[in-house]
C-alpha cells in the first residue's frame, strides 16, 4: 500500500508539472486561520522570545497560495498535509493530504477539465456528468430548493421533513445535502454545479448562483473548486461574516493581496479520498502511517 501511495503522489505531481504548473511550498503554521465556515482550524500556542503566540495549522494552503499568486501571477499547485479539527470517520481524519491548484485567467470550467484529464491520467474513465444542486435536490430528496428561508421551510414541510423552525437556512440545507450526496457519482463522476449564492464562500456569484462545483465519485466528495472572487471589499465582507462569533482573526494580508490578484480559479482535492476510490479502500485510517 505504501508503494502504491508513493507512486500515486508522484503521478499527481507529474500531471501538473507536465502542464507547466509551478510547484510551490508554503508554511503549515500560519498567523491567520482559513475562515471557511464549514471547517474548524487547529489552534497552536507557539513559544517566542516575547512569550506565547497563538497560531494555526493550515486547513488548506489557500491563503498562502493566493498571496503567492498575487505576486507571481502563474499557474501554481501544491501537495501538502493539512489539519482540521473534529474530522473523524471513514472518509475524514484531522490530518490528510491535499492537492490544491490555481489557474490564472480561468474560470471553474477549466478546473473541471483539469480534473477530467487528471482522472484519465490516473487510469480512470473520462466519462462524467454535470448536475445542478437544484436538480440533485429534486431527484434525490424530492425537495425544491429555494434561497428564501420561509419558502424553503415550507417546501421541506410539504415533503414531510421534520425540523425545528428555529433552524436557519444553511443548517437545513446541509441536513438535506447529506442525504443527497450519497447518491452522487455512483455510475460516473458527477460534478455538482450552480450552488446557491448563500454558499459562495470565496467564489464569484453570477446570475444568482455561486460559480463553484464539487466532484463526487461513488458518493464521496473528492474535489471542491470555484472561480475566485478577487474584489477586496467583497472578500473582507465575507471573511468578517465567517469570523463572527468564532474568535478568529481576519487575514488582512490576504485582503491586501487581493488588490493585485489576477482573475483566477482554484480547486482542492483530498488525495486520500481519491486514492481510496481508485483502490476500493473503505476507511481512510488504512492510509494513516504512524
């Protein structure tokens, strides 16, 4: 298994180098945490000459890579260990290996093509499908999705879903989403697109939808990517919203870097999950070597 994993990582790296991507390496220990609302960073107390300083193990190399991108303006990629609190399960572990890459002057459609090409390069079929979030909700949960909270709640009640009326839109969305995602990618890789703009995170919003996607293979989420929002004002607004009530600082360096950020798109893949799908492994702990 160790030998197969090593060859797999080498092949992923070769794929990007052959296509002219610059490999970068950024610090795992960061002054600012990633504020993705769906991810909990690991806090670390670092002893310095002046005393103890609060820092974070990165949940992804996103912030550091974007700072590089704002200066170098080249297609870049990185393979590294990342850390996330509270991640346990067959497909979750607090430490795992992430592939992350960015294309300049590109949107998320080019990232989808990158992934299709990568899957073929790794020996998988190039056949895939694209499904919108609304289509997936209707087909697999029987629910018509709406970004209007009252309408969404009424739709859920009409289809027999029970919930506390105090639950907010996002909590209800993910309750249904958990039931939906297990059906995705069962016959062929499925790219889920047209996310509600409420879930844009750091992606651009166009025509009322977030320009982002997730890839599913055999019911497992493999990739998450989007056309990057580069407006510093919008990024600040989102980061301040994501940090509210979490006692996490906003990365002012990243906001400053946005002032010189080229149009781009970025994507991340959990490499253990992709390896598991390829080799029919049912538990990520079989890949954790101590």
